[in-house]
C-alpha cells in the first residue's frame, strides 16, 4: 500500500433530507461506508438501496462511527436528535445551518459530552454536491485537529474552506454571504419589476443584469481596502453625495413605471443618513459603520 492509497472512512450521517441525501450519495459514490439515520425512516430507504446502512435510532447511528456528520433542519432539531446519544470520543461535524452563537454554544455542548466539534456552512444547493466543478464548498470552523484529520473525507461532497477555530465563524461567513445575496436579489427583483410590463424580453434583460452585476461586484475589493486602511476617501470613483443625488432618478423611474420602491428605500435612507453626517465626499463605505449597533 502506498501513502496515496485510498482509505475509506466509515461515517455516520444524521438527516437524509434533500441536502443529507446528496451528501450521503457523494460519500457512497467515493467508496466510504455510510451509516444513515433519519427521523422519518422512509426517507432513508433509497440510500439503503445504494449501499448505506440504515440505523434504527440516532444513538445507534452515533455509536456506529467516530465521524458523525449532521445535516438537519435547524439547531433545535440537532439537539433533539442527539438527546440520549453518547458522544464520547466522537468527531461531530454539524452541517446544519445555524447562527454564529448557535455554533459556539453547540461546540461547548459537544465538548462537554466528550466530542470534538466542527461547524459547517454549506455554500451550495443539493444538485451541486459531489460534482467537482460545480463550485460547491463548505465553510468550516472549530476544531482544527478534527478538520485536518478528516479533511480528505470532508472534501468529497464539496470543497472545504476552513475559517478558524472560533466555532461561530463558519455560520458567520455563511450568513454574511447569504445576506449579500439577499440584497443582490432585492435589486434584481426591482430591476425586473421596472421592465416587467414593457416589450423587453426577460431573458435578454437577464443577460444584461448578469454582466452588470459581475462588473460591479469587483467594487467589494475597494470597500475592503478602505476598511483596512480606514481611509474611506481612498480611490473613490463615485462620491456618496453624487450617488445619493442619483437616487431621485431611480425613485422617479419607479414611480413612472408603477413599481413600489420598497426594496430600495432602506438602502437609500441609510445613504441619506451618511450624507447628513458630512460623509458625502467619501464613497459608500462609511454606511457600513452606520449599521453597527452597540452590543
Ligand atoms: P430538508 O427539509 O429536506 O430536510 C430536513 C431534515 O431535518 C430531514 O432529515 C428532517 O427529518 C430533519 N429534521 C427536521 N426536524 C427534525 C427534528 N426535530 N428532529 C430530527 N430531525 C429533524 O432540508 P435540507 O436537507 O435541504 O436541509 C438540511 C440543512 O442543510 C438545513 O440546515 C439547510 O439550511 C442546509 N442547507 C440546505 C440547502 C438546500 O438548498 N437544500 C443549501 C445549504 C444548506 P424528516 O425527514 O423526518 O422530516
């Protein structure tokens, strides 16, 4: 046997919903023995036909393997599923979406029960899982020893991006990117609404939108540069004052097209607040600090 020889890692997967099933299939296809458990047993049956072992209870599934991966609905369902399971000596990888505080609390909870803990945030939808060129990846944070030991196995269904020992950081990165996506889609939906009742083909318009958003996305690096240097006037291309003045045209066009500006207003109000704080000469980066609340 050479150093590069494949060594199958037996693992347990809790939760065979849409995402759990895709993950299980990727590990099975790569030759790893997989034990699955699902609250509703019928949802695990198709995987049995594909070679998975179906455990009768979550506790039995946890007992079967050292590496235990959970992909359940939310943090509460993880707590419920693992109630009564013996986690001593287990490596628990939690791919259930949660908040940073839930990730940190779950790490303490798992460590108190004798397990190492790694939290994960999946940046993909199920059809992207197990396909090497889909761009799917998972943010991981928590035990670096666990991550290093199981890195190759974890890399089977999707790429891996380890973001630190703080167990809340995977969720924080995941939710930060999802939040950016939410804002992007708010703008996209407003744009589609503007052209909706006109003789403009949605597919042709979509291509224009994609090119424009891709070109604009590069601005995140200027923002990062300004945040790191704490110089918000550095390399400003369009001043905040100019952009805030331009909002009047956006709002008037929405009015003319009979479109509600409700998705735009919160962002524009924040811009106005920044301008009144004499930040008009800067770009928009100062708006980020206006969002920070005391805690
Ligand atoms: P599904 O709704 O398809 O599956 C949810 C799973 O959670 C099922 O296995 C369900 O069991 C189980 N579950 C729910 N409540 C409980 C409970 N109280 N106790 C035990 N098990 C419970 O969701 P997905 O598989 O799509 O999502 C799973 C996780 O993956 C979520 O955290 C989601 O945010 C995340 N994710 C999903 C993505 C997607 O596009 N689908 C993308 C990125 C992340 P049962 O079958 O019995 O209901």
